[in-house]
């Protein structure tokens, strides 16, 4: 209920569309018998676990974000958007989790979604100072695989040397290539997706890293949900061999 109240306050400031506000008002009416509490971390800590916690984990996650980054009364008087944008690590984690959960809940029949933990070599236990190879999501159909890596940055393109035209970030491509090479060792053809929340103009580049097909694309999170869902399904699962 506190989450809905906070969102309605944002709607009152014109930050949400009329349709969204109308839906939130209906949810608020449905929660009329729920006790009104302040949105605070100590309150969240007293909520029950088990099945109820799993059933409402999305609301609980949003509630924790609000309690940690918005005004403590949860009435929407703080500008959560600005506070979150000032925390790029948190924004990256939110975006990664969003894409991963979307893939889990929308995967085609016969496709598995998970996270891989690749090793640089057979001596991984001795490589304490070597970073781990853990992509954000790996999709595996019966005949192919796809590695998805999400990035959150205010500059998707960087200026080339000596006045060259802006180009994709080489570090991000190199990281994805390492994941592709590691997944390819499992024996299936593998492709890659590098996804950014939209920054400025929309960008979509289809290319190859070695023998692997790769798409680098932006995602406009302000799209209406049906349109965003269709776009995500096309980008995440489109062209993955073996998907039903």
C-alpha cells in the first residue's frame, strides 16, 4: 500500500501516464483494508517470509528501494528517479535483474535461462585475483545458446582516437567475447546480446565477434508495456535456433 501511495504521488506530479494512474487508483481501492504503515526498513524487516514473501517479492523489492532512497515517510515527496540515477551501480543491478527475470518468465518452450560461472582455466581455485566470468544471463535451447550482457552507462558510444567517429565501447565488447568463447566450449553455437537502457538516440548494431553473431542494442524503458514486451522478446529470443 505504501508503494502504491508513493507511485500515486509521483503520478500527481505528472511523472506517470493517465492510464497508469488509473490502474494504481484501482489497486489502492483493492488495498483499502490493508493497514497503512510508514515505508521504513524496520517495517520491511517484520514482514513474513515463506510463500507470502515469494508471492510479493516484486513489491517488496520496490518497497526496499523506496525505503532506502526515497523520503522516509514513503509519501513520494522525494525524487527517487534522480537519487537512483546518481547511483550507477544500483541502476545496473536493477536493469540486470529486470532483463534476467523477463527472460525467465517469457522463455520459449524448451529453452532454459540461467547464469553461468565460467573458468579461465583448470586452475580456477588458484586464481584468486582473476575476475570471475559470470554473464548476466545465458539462454540455452536444444541446439544453440545465447549470452546476454546488460550495461548501464551514460555514454554507450565513445569518441574514437584522433577525431574518429563515435564507436561502441571496446571493453564491453571484449567482455562479451570472453563469455561467448567460454560458452562455445560447451559445444553449441552461441550468439550474444549486449543491451543498454536507452541513452539519447536509439542504437542497434548487428555484427560478429569472431564466429559469433552479436547484436548491440538500446532499450527504451519508457515504451508502453505491451510494446516493451514485444521488443524485449524479439531482442532476447529472436533468432535463437531451437526455440519453439
